[in-house]
């Protein structure tokens, strides 16, 4: 386990062992992801958009857009169908 101290300005130093482990260089970007009470960090290579999809969200089920589209079609079809009197 590694410990660092938070300064008055909200800054901290990443311990050398962790910088080496993550292959961090000067001006590298790091993304922080919250998962409940835990926070994960990962280096970002390229730009922030490259990190999209890097982290799984176990607390949220992925959306199946095919199913969503079919449900929307049924709702629209029902609203356009004349009702029997």
C-alpha cells in the first residue's frame, strides 16, 4: 500500500513506485473513476475520448439499443392504430 498527503491546494504526489508501475511521464493525463466508495485511476494515452469504454460499470446494465428501438416502434404503432369502438 502506498500513501501520499493532500496539500492545501488539493494536490498530491503519486508515489514513485506507482508512477513506474503506470509508466507515467511528465504531462501524462490520469482519469479517475468512482465506483461507490472506491476510486480507480488509469493513465490516458492520446486524448480523453480514447478512454471511453475503458471502465466497466458493474452497477449499471448496458443498454441494448435494438430492443429499445423495437419497443419504440411498438409504442408508435399502437398510438397510430385506430381504437375499436
